């Protein structure tokens, strides 16, 4: 008997959902193309099973004129929907052109009115600035690209900006972090519409490494350390930095292994004293602090994407006990593991 994931029953009988992605001159190309491809892939899977396509994805822009993305690619667009053709889901893309759009009083007014007629509204990356200009994020939790979170909070103090999550849902309004996070957000919208099994199947079709929960950090601990090491490689420490990058990858895949200083020093072929000195010089952190961050990151993924007991996750991620993991979460994330799961679990 086939165990191929199927659409949720209500998805088959539901009317086609119109997905409108708002674009403009100097839009970020992947903010548009990433979410569109997620919905298009759902349609492709439906057709292979003889089912009606559940989505009508399209790009809209003021005047319906073609727009040129910041990457130089031209996009054919449809005119902005009228009051007689509401969107099921309206997604506002980001990009360098978003600030000019935020000053366009006519567009901001249209967005405010059309959002009220839509089942849900979302933004990708700096598209959050346009939602905020329309007042759609007032008193709501929201996120944008990590480099623009402080600016969003400063310009729109009524918005409760959170810099960490991949995406945030607050009622019928969704916001996502930078660029590829738009794919994560679109997968979450698909999951809400037609179920988790199909959303995972779409992720596999798109060769997405991991269907990330919204509470996962935009900037992974390993990537943050790699960024920190970039400066050190410009100061004659290339060899050590390369070894530590490989070490971080190994630690991320083996959080429950022996990660003591003697074990790690042996793994990179250094004395313990030399390892600690070179590690701090390359990363700006102690080995113990880095290991804690990597283990917390692994636990966050497990808490958000599995139903495993907290005790088992603590052991699997190398904490040894729930209490040890709880203390680490309070230091690194600011909440307990249980509170994190309640907020971000799928």
C-alpha cells in the first residue's frame, strides 16, 4: 500500500488560493522567486496525482508594469488586485526599493486596504518595512533581515521587533528574516493549508536541507563563529581557522561526543594550551562557550521540530541533564527549553 503523503482533505475541495507577491523596482529577486517556487511545487505535485492545483501564484506591482529586480532580471507583473479580487495570501517582498515604496502614499493605502480583505499577509526580509509603513505590524511581533532589525525598531517603535527567529506568525500576519527565510515562511504557509507531510515533500523536491522551525536563529552559531574567524584569517591565522571551521562542523554533528579541551585539542593536533590560545585568537571565544552555543542550537532544532522529551534532547545534545540544558538556554536564549518549545514548536 502506498504511503505517499497526500493533501489534507479540505485542501482538495477548497477553492483555489490566490497568492499575490508584491514586487517593485529593485526588489530582491529571491524574495519573490523563493516563495513562488514553493507554491508552484505544490501545484506540480498536485497535478502528478490528478488533483486540482491548490494555488494561483502571481507577481503584482503598481500599474502592472514590468519591474527589474536588483539582480538585473526583469519580472512580468499583474496590476495590483482591486477590491473585487481579494488575495488569499498577500506576500510583500523586500529589497533596496522597499524604502521608496514605503514613501508612496497611494501604495501604502492600497496595502492597508487590501490586507484587510486578505486571509493572511506576509513579508519577506525588508518587506516588513512596507507592512510597518501601512500600520500592519503595530503592536505585533515581527522580524526582518538581521542587519535591518535595529532600523525597523527605531523607525517603527510600535512594532515588537525580534532579531532572532527565521519567521514569526502573529495572528494573520507573518514576517520572515532575510532572503532564503522566505522559503521557510512559504513552507510554513503550505503546512497550514495542506498539512505537514506535503510541506516536507515540497522541501525535499526543492532540495532544502532542513525544514526549519520559525524559532530557529537566522544566524547559526557555526556561521557566527565562521564570520568571527574571517578577521583572523586576514591576520596570518589561516591554517588554525580552517581547522576550527572543520572542528565546528564536526561538533555540530556530534554534540553528545566528548567535547572536552583535551579531546578537541587532540582532534586538531594541538597541545591543550596551544589549542585554547589559538582558538580564542581565531574566534574571540573560549571553547566551552562555543560548545555551549552549538549544543543549544542543536537542542533548539530538536525542540522545535520533534516531539522528543526534553530529557532525551538534553542527553542527545550533550548536556547530560535537563537542568544543565535549562541553565544553558537561560544564558544563550533567555528562556527555558520548555518555554522555547511552547513558543516555536511546529
